[in-house]
C-alpha cells in the first residue's frame, strides 16, 4: 500500500492488489504500462502468477521485488519472465527509475528524453519543452502527453487513454480526455495531436504543431 501511495504521489495511476488472486484478476481484466510484482504475495505467490501471464502472451514489463540476499529468487524471477528486479529493502526512487526505464524500452525509447518534432518530454524529471521553452502541464495533462509520446505514430483510443491516466478505483470519464487534449493543443500547437475520427488520437503521424516537422 505504501508503494501504491508513493506511485500516486509521483503522478502514476496505480492499482494495488493485496494478494495474488486480486493481482491475477487485475492482470487479466486491465492493461498496464508496467507491473511491480512482489514474489511473496499471499494466496498466490508472484512467481506462480508470472509464468502463466507470459505463457498467455502478456508482455507487460514486470519489475519483481525480492529479498535482497535471495539470489535464487532473482534468477527464478528473471527466468520466469520478469524484466528487472529490486531487492528488499529498497528505495522508492530506485523502483520508479527502473519502472521508467522498463516503460521506455517497451516503447522503443532508449533515452529518458522523448522527442517528437519540437516537443520534448523528459521522463526522469517530468519536464516538457516546446522548441526548448518549458511548458507547464498539470499532472493529468502530463500523463496524457506522456502516453501519446510513448506510443508515437500509433492511434490511441479514448478508452485506452482513460484507463492509463486514472487508477481503477477512480470514477473514469472518457469525456475528460477531450478536455486534456484541448488543453495540450493550446500549449503545444493545434496540430501537435491528431484526432483520428471515431477512434482516438495520435502524435507523430502528422506535422507537429508550431515546430513544422513530423
């Protein structure tokens, strides 16, 4: 719970599972950018969950939490399909740094900075610039922009955006996504985010706002 609260405070839309059964249900019914998986979950342990997820084709990046001295748990976790691990006790900052790296790699980005034309987003500092000038965004505007830039040149549906900017227990309303898109266009230029009618939004598929580049 402490980790989930820290994630929310850091600007993530985080769902928390108290045991393995709940974690398995969430994994099968929700889509996530990344999963932090404790191998010592009650009812069903993390490793027992992870292997079937991978066998079913779930490629969501997974960071496992293990006992610091338990090298065999680390090896089993990696062999079972985990992408990275952190030993207990851990620092919250390290966990989030590793999660950011996993999300970047999953979207094909090797640097903490993502560039689309004149728009740059630094995942490590949550800083956004337009042609080098800082752009001030709210936390939800940043989440929307970050998701679109991580999935550049792909059409992202309104439902998908809604699921990734709000936690599961929040009263989700897809109409608010349109509000955030409108605000981002005012700040980044009207053509920065393309509307694909009847489907959703895309960045990088057209000329980018004030930058004049694709």
